[in-house]
C-alpha cells in the first residue's frame, strides 16, 4: 500500500503516519521525492485500515501497489534513485564506469590496473577476493588478503571499490574493506544472504541470475530493500540461452524493461555477458545507447596470465579505447562519462 502525503508535510506529521502504519503491524518505508513524501506500508495488507489512514490530515491518498515487488517499483517511487558514494553518483546523468580484474592476484596487478582505469576515466574499481567458481579446483580468490590489497589501492588512487560477498558470514569483513557489496549471479536467489546485506548500510549491486526473469530479478532486489537498505543497484550480466558462440547472451532488452518497472539504477556487464574481449566494446556502446546507468568491465594488465576470465578481460589500452568510443554515444542520449 502506498500512502501519498500532502506537499510540505512536516517531519512530525510523517512520523505520525509511520507510527500509525507500524501499529497496524506493517513495516513503513519512507521515500522523499522532489515535491512529496510517499510511505510504503509493506506486509499483510489485510491489516491496513484505509479509513484510519485517510482520516489523517497530512495524508493525500492511499493506493494499493499492484506489482508483486513493492519498494523497487515505480509505483512506490517515480523519481530515479541516485546513490551517492563519495563524489560518485550512480543513477544520475553521468555514466558510471566500474572496471578491474576478475580476481585480485597481487598488489602490483591491482594497483597497475587501478591507475590505468582511473587515467581513462573510471571511478569504481572492481576486484574479486572471494570467487564462486564452477570447478572446486579453480582459483577461489585471495580472501581477506585480497580485500586488504584493495583497500590499500583505494587509499592510493581514491577509487571507490566493489567486491563480491558470497555468504552472510563474510559481511563484517566486506563492510570493513570495500564501499559496495556485490551479490553475484549465482546468489541472486540466496534469500538469507539478500536479507543480510539488506541490513547493511553499504550499497549493494545485485547481479541477475543466469535464468532469472525480470520479475524474479526485482523480487530479489525487494528482499534487500524490505530489510531497510534502499541503496540497491541492478546489474545485467547475461543469461543462459541456446546460443553457444558467446559465454552468455547479454539481454539488453531488460535495460529499458527495468527502467520502466523500477526506479533503481541499472548497470550492464558486457564482459560476463559475452565472455569475449572483442565483443565488450560493441556491447558497451549498445548498453549505453539503450539506457544503462553504467558499465562493469573486466580489465587486466596481462590477460594471458590472468588466473580467471582472461579471455574476456580488456588490456588497459583497450579500456581507454572503450571510454573514447562510448563518450559520443553517451552524449547522444543526453548522458556523459
């Protein structure tokens, strides 16, 4: 249920409505727009007394949310959500560039990559310390040592950092070292993990599962937001289809679909979406053209020696080419790098 308040409602009156909602046994989630404040009453809607809510002087109207996902819906919040991390805004006019290696291998490797991507214009450094791998014998990541390296590189370069969390017990560790928590595709429906990061104050980037529908994707985001964390970023990273010429099929259809359905920012990962380094630049340009708020690109100083995903990683000079080729497209759709 959405409770739309009248313009210029005071904080005291907002609190009064929130208290009323909570006394009815529901959770109240506040969204402050440019002109109005909206309160989402989430839970068993049979408990809601519409007559009581409508009787409150500061309430303009009470409306049901028709979608199964509530807090992520455009019905709940019409304005785009913009997530501020330091000087970086995710979801605004600027296209945000996240780049870095699939796996952190050494400080030398990560620092060299970080300096290169920053010079090209990236603002967020990605790097895996805990790696979910298909084979139990593949490199599983450096763990906390890798996170320490990432924090050191962040201090030296000023880049925002993002790394993947694989299980709930890792949350204190990730919160200590990185700025953005990433939920990988394989964990998109790990509901206990989603609820755990939902109680964190760190922004969360949720990757779409390899066979997830738009509805399933947004319901997973709802799990995070329902626990109180509204700083959620969605990431399309390719789905599994009958095609075998690429690692996955990068579903760019979902970008405008998500933009219609939700207020949350949308990132596209063409590296995992294609699995081929020579496909990354063309798909990056297409992603920006169809409305993506940012890109996540795998970059490695020596892909031939990478311990994971070398075949989809760009050399730093190729990432620089990508930035130059994406810029005019961003400008053409009213965005900027």
